[in-house]
C-alpha cells in the first residue's frame, strides 16, 4: 500500500509540474525586417506586440500582413513547445506504467 501511495504522489507532483510548465509556455517571433515582434502565451493569445520604426514605411496592407504573420509564427512556436512538453510527459508516464 505504501508503494502505491508513493506512486500516486509522484504522479500528482508530475501533473503539477506539467501544469506549471504549460502555463509558462510563450512563443516569440520577430518579422524578418525587424518591424514587428509578437509574443503569445501557450494558448496562442497575444501577450505583447512591439513595433520598430520600420512600420512607418509600410502600407496599411503590408503592416496588417506582417503583424498577422508574425503573431501566427509566434503561436506556432508556442504550440510546438507545448507539444514537446506533452510528449515528454507522456513518455515519462509510459515508462512508469
């Protein structure tokens, strides 16, 4: 019984670690021209958006395109990081089974 309790306790701590790691995930991307930098949380929600003076030389359509593309790439990075964390967690859980 003590062994079972210890196993459950380890798994509980590992789930807590997983939750903390997932909450800390961020994705950050800067456009090729350095005009836009976007940062998103682990769910892809925009957390920060920064612009350099290069945006003043863009048309509204160019500006829109680079903001959307940069934010989307930041979200992809965050999702890739989340996938890495979940895959590592799943591997660890499979080893313990």
